[in-house]
């Protein structure tokens, strides 16, 4: 599939983006691990999150789809999973694979995980290593560092005080999920704060968990079912918001989007870049509405208008708070006055693609002055973007970032290999067309 993107004179409207991908994954996993029935609203019905639903079903949890984005998970408890009869296919979802490793570390049977070609290249050792130290067995390609992997857990794991070499919510979450089955409290200390959706939701499901500085500690114990309302995904919202910032006549509101401070680095950077932005915070643990929140997950409406952008360096502790938004922030940087340096982002080389290499190559084809560094990019703006034939490399965030660039490029931008957008944002093209009031994004099957 390919996208054909034409420039637009304006964008206008109030929209909602799909449910938060990170929160959706966790709601299905914790719902299955809990005792009782969990109802989920706003679940992201995209390929990655549906892989997690299929995984918990393969492990014996009953999942019922009640309507669009609404699911009921009949939890089996921490010790109620059963050995799956087949290999669990995680597709392109690194979150499914890595968080499942943590869950499976506490299950006393063999489970085998695989994924698509892209996921089979992504590193799993960073998750497997602490789980092995807790007593699980992980075998597979590259000495247990690449899918397919086999996992055999223990009903009671050894406690671990783990110092993670990277700030990674997936590593932290896997260890905490395994910690539910440990013989004493388990802790994870990170070099910088990563997103904390697992901690927020574990508390909602009744876990004893606390954070002091950069250390998170979980005390083992059972989970109780909860009601989960998933806010809109800030990572998905970044695409229409940045599109609004760079199109000449634009004002776009994304309603009901999650505003967890461990995820809102993109809004901080846009503010520094001079973007005209309004944030109406609302909701809370008891809020009701079409979006709602998971307990403790703040949300609100974010409005962005056309803006004169200025360069802003992006690095350090900001990176874990906006790692998935770097591709579209690179587009904003290309239109900003001055030099933007993105650093400390080597993690982007082991995502669905090598995102640093992909951005340098594909944005370069569109006329951006961009150079690649080992851990980032240097972008000199403002660029005069031109339409070009580019490719996503099978990476949904690269595909969508290139489409946003195409909205302000001279001529037509043709983006190949865009089926991947369905992994996180199936309605992406329709949403941009609605905001533009015309068919600016054409989908060629």
C-alpha cells in the first residue's frame, strides 16, 4: 500500500485520536492477571494491541468484545494461565513481546513467542537478562536475544533489585510484572525516568507499588479487576498537532488526549519551538466522558495553531518522554528557523526500523538539510520541502511523519510501504482528509 500526499492550504477541526497504545496493552495484560472481570473502554483496536488480546486469550483468559474499543476480560489470576497450544505471534509489537516475557517469567510452563521479520530483529536481551536472574529460563536465537524465544517460568521467582542500563518502560514493566510472582519485593532503578503507565495501572489493580526518585519497587501480591478507560494516545496526537503547527492556516484541537507527564515531552518541545498551543486539562480518577482515564492518568484537550517555529535542541532526560515522537518532531525541526540537534536517541536505531537512518535518508530526499549522528540528527531549517518518492521501511511512525511533511511540500509526495500505519493509527489518512476538508491523502492499495 502507498500514500499519495498533496499540500494543503489549511487544517481545521476538533478530533479524537485512537486510544493510547501503551495503556491499551497494559489493560489487557493486567485484566487477564487479575481476579475478577475487567471492563476496558477506548481500547486501541490496531494491530499491535490486538496481538496482546490474542496472546492473553492463548494463555486461557476469556476476552469479549462488547463494541468498538470496548472489551471485557475475565481474569484468571496470577496463577491461572495455562500452557498455550501454539506459538504466540506478537506480529510487529515489541510491547506485546517484552511485557509478555515479564508475565511468562512467573508461569511454570513453556511458552514460545515469535513475531514478524522486523520484530525478530529487535533486541530482547535487555528484558530477558533480568528475568533470567529472577529464575526464568529464556532460550532462543542469539543466546536468547532475538525472537523466536521460548520462556519457562517459575511459580515463585527470586526477588531482584535491578539497575537498568537504559531508561526503558518495557524493561521496567517486564521486571515489575515478573515481580508479581517473586518471593520478596522487586525494584527497578533507571538512569532517567521512563513512562510510568505500568505503575499507574498496577496501583489501579491493587498492587503495592511505590517510587522513590528513579527507583520503583513492587511488593508481590494478587491483583483485583478494575474498570479502565483509555485516553487518546499522545504519540498519535503528535502527528495532527505538528501538522497544524506547520500548515499556513491551521487550528486543530485533539480532545481527550492523555497528558501523563512522563509522555508529554513533545508538548514541552513544541512550546520551546514557539508553537501556539492551548491545553485544557480535565478529568481525573473519577471523570466520565467519551474518553475518560485510567486511574491517575490525566487527560485534556490540546489545541495547536499555525506557528513560526524556531529550532530547539532535544536530548537528555527529555528523550524517554518523547522517544516515539522524534520522527514527527524532525519534520517540525525541518521547518524551524535555525539548527536543531537531536541527541541521546540511539534507542531509535532499534525500533521498527533504524529511525535515525530512515529520517536522514527520506527527509533528505524531500530537501531537508539533515545529517545523521550515532545517537541523533542535526537538522538545519527552514527547509523548502519538495514532494518526492519516499518509503517508510515498514515503520508506522516514519510513514506518518513523511505524510505530515507532504502536507507542506511542493508537489506530490508518494510514500511506499504504508500498511504499517494500521499497527497504531488505522484512521490516520481519513483524519487528515477531514481536517483538510479535501482528499489530501490518497490511499493506493
